[in-house]
C-alpha cells in the first residue's frame, strides 16, 4: 500500500511564500496573501506544584506557556488570553499576576485563543492562608478605604495583637479567646455583611493554624 506523504493545498501557482519564527506559512496567490497556521498543541501554567499555598497579601506569577504542534512556543503578545477564576474573593489574577486576598481556595485556568483556535491550560489551585499580621494589614487598609470605622478597626487590631502575643507564648487557649473577641466586635459593628463574612473566614484560618501547631 502506498502512503501519501504530501497533500496539495492549492491548485494554482504560488508566487511568494514565507515562513515566520513560529513555523506559520504565508503565501501569495494572485493579489491575496494567505496564512497556513501551525495548530496549537498544549497550554500550561508552568509551575511545579498543582496547588500553590500563599499567605494573604502575597503575590506570585502564573507563567503561561503555549506550544504549537511543531514544538515552537507561541508569542503570547499576539494571543488572546482569558483567565477563569472560581473564587475571585480568595485570590485575583491580572496579567498573569496572582494576588492572595482572603482565606480559602480557588482554581485558576487560562483559555488561549490564537490563529483562530482556542485551547485551555491545566488548572492550578491557589490556597490562601491568613496570619494575624496579614489580617491586621487588611483591617488597616479597610479603615483607610472607609469600609471600617476607626474605633472598630482599633478594637479588631488590638484583639489580633493580643492573640498573636498569647500564641507566641504558647498560650493557645488565650490566643483563641482573643480571636473570638475579634468576631464579637465585628458582629456588633456596622461593617457590611459580605465583608464580615470574609473577615470571619480569615479568623477561622488563623484559628485553624493555631490548633494545628
């Protein structure tokens, strides 16, 4: 049986051909210029770990790499990249930069459109942990933004400082009591419910880390 090793793509004569650095073929047929793109092969967020653990406020890069069927890499400057994020309140992603926001986990994936094709990358999970230091910074930022009254913010920051003090002295029960006092002050405040819920989950993250040690 004879194996076909080539295929004629156009019937007319080609007057000009060129090849770019990715291996895409350009040819002229009369007055028209055409492109034969190399198909997409894979898209991957190049990180050694499928699950990345960040502390609230930390940043990391999602280094996206897209390869073609011929093994060449795609110049992403010419591609359309759309990021999906299952829980944007936990972490945000913008221009490939991931920022940890609140306690919890979120799954991030990229959809890359290039040369008329779309391909999905692997998924990575971002888990965010919270510390008394990171939560103190968040409360202070929320106060500056006008989301938490000054008096309430001071109460919350003081409870966190006391919790950290007792935790460092290995007085876990006392430390947790101050975290619970944080929640009482928060509950009695005029802070919006959605924000209260986020701060409550952040306190739960700290409490869990205290109990695990």
